[in-house]
C-alpha cells in the first residue's frame, strides 16, 4: 500500500527566507514520518528549482492534505480555493500594514493578506500557528480549530558548514550582529543609535575595548527606509563602524553567528523571530526588546528589555560585558531555551496533530 500524501503550498518562496526554511523543514519531518510530500509555489527562484515544484503541476486528486502557508497577501487565491483536497493553514503572521509606507505594494499586500486570513477561514479544516501570537490572531480572525506548533526550527540546518563573508576580510575586533530585512518594523535605527550610545558609554567609563562594529544583515524590503538608515549612520558619524551587509548565504550567516560578540534585536513586530534561536544555538548572547512574540520565542534565552530607549539598550549590552558571570549565564540560558524546539519533539507533535485529523500514516500501512 502507498503512504498518504501531504503537500505544501506557498504563493512565493525565497532562498534563506524564514517561511521557506519552514516549508523545507516541515517537508523533511513529513517524509521522515512516512508521508509522501512535495512543496509547490508560483514564484520559484533558481536556487530552489528542484526543491520546489510549479504550482500548476499540483494534483489535488492525489493529495490527502494540502498545508497552505500564509504570510502575506497574494493574487493566487482563486487557484488555492479551487483545489478540492482537504486543506489546513499554517500561519506565519502578517506584519501590520501601518508599518509600511502609504500607497506601497507592501502595505497593499499586507492589508490583502489580513483580509484573506478572515475571508478564507471556512476553507480550512484546521489552522496551525508557529507561535502563540499567531494563534491568537487566528482565533481573533474566527478560526475555530487552531494549535501552536513551531515548524521552523531545523537543528540540522543550524549545524551546517561556515564560510567567512568577504566583507569581514581583514577586519579585527568585536562586532555585534543583527539579522533581518531592512524594513520599518525591524527598527534597525534603534540598534544604530544604541551602538552610538554604547561607544559613548564605554568611553565615559574609560573602558579599553578593541575596535567595534555593528553588522546589520538582511535584504532590503523598503528602499526608502534603507536610505534613511544610511543617512542616520552618516549623521551619527558611524561610517565604517556600522555596515549594512545585505543578504548572506547560510554558511556565511552561521559564521557570523559564531564569531559575533552579541546578537541584537529591536524589532517591533515578529511572528516568531528565528534569528534569536540561531543565536542561542551559536552560544551568542542575545539582547532584545520585549515586543510582539519575542518573549515567547526567546523564553529565558537572553536579556529582554521593556524600554524602547536606545540608551537603555546600550546599558544592557554594556552590562553583559562588565557584570561578572552574566555573559556565561546568558549563553547557558540560551542553550536551555533550545531544548523546547528539539527536532524529535516537533516531529512527535506534528504526528499527533495529523492523528487528530485522521491522517496517521500508520493507517495506510506505513509505520511511524
């Protein structure tokens, strides 16, 4: 007898994107549980050809369950709703439209995504959320059957090879790291100002420190915002000390995590925030503001700051370096936090959820 088929669909995918990594991780779990499983999309970059299949080739007649990943509005709703197989949503959160410039495509598609979230609730037999915040938004949108299951944390991917980025060649001293799209909700401007105040604080205290830099990694979502960051770096006199590095490969990211001094985050809105766990895994202490879903994802694994004041952020970063034992305690707490996301635990939870839907692979002759 053949195993059941559980496929996945996302309107768009991108190499290194958090949602796309979640698709790949979920596929690996499904296949290891004995299910047949493929990923389909309408927009597939060259780097993912072969990994992701064209949506037009999807056959709903052979699919027992289609997992639809929702993270932004799109124009492929008619195709999705036309599929006659059973469907479940995996919700990755949508950044509130107010964070994006008026009349921008980002704002329009964020608003559309929220409308689709509400309008499509009767199309799905169940909805998974990858964080408590996301589950609360599903409930608010009227979804009667929801569950939190963070199908994002692929520990095998975190263990991969490392490569030093070219822009780090001949660089010395300490660097602080932040990873995320250059977009308004990520609030990199607060990190830049915090870095400025940290340098001033260390100077006032007479600390002898090596050369220090702030490395901001991530592609540009908002060109206007990115230009504003460049101007802010200039205004604060931090040229050469703050680098907008753009996107990096997975091996380069792993190298940066493992060689940074601290990981920083000031995002105002995160549905999950995977980089926090990547920092935990690399034994990199985390300093972040306690906004959105960040406290749930990070748990005890870093320093959480209630204030949005960059001076307070800088003081916490300085304390991490000057308070005896605090750095080691923070790193140890981060490693403990990772235990909540162990692969085998997530695999077991996924199978239990599928059992609830009557989709146990063992019922079709495949033992889990």
